[in-house]
C-alpha cells in the first residue's frame, strides 16, 4: 500500500528512465525516514523497559518479589530480548 501510494505520486521527469530514477530516489528517502523512525521507537521502548526492569531489580534486592512483580519482570525481560532481536533483524 505504501509502495503503491509513493509510486503513484506525480513526477516531472522528461524520460521514462528519469521518472524511474526519480521515483526510486523518493522511495529511498521515504524508507530512510521510516527506518530512522523505527529505530527511534525501538530505542525508546528499550529504554522504558530498562528503567522498569531496574526498578523491579532494586525492589528484588531489598526483599522478595510478589508473584505479580515476578511475572512483570519475566515479561519485561522477554520483551527486551524481542526488541533486541527486532533491532538486529532490521
């Protein structure tokens, strides 16, 4: 859908080859911006998870965690690993 939308944008190139080159350049710009946005979002999510994990770990050091905190810690750890994997795949 995004590809079709971007490809169908009008361009003012004279030849067919120039049109293709111009459209490919627009794609490159679009996906570069999309990639930066995706990386920023991943970075923010990882930071938020890291902060919450650190809070839970400081509670754990002070005493025992209840079952809800343990479940949250496991979920956060799993989510953090998933985000790392997603970042590596990108």
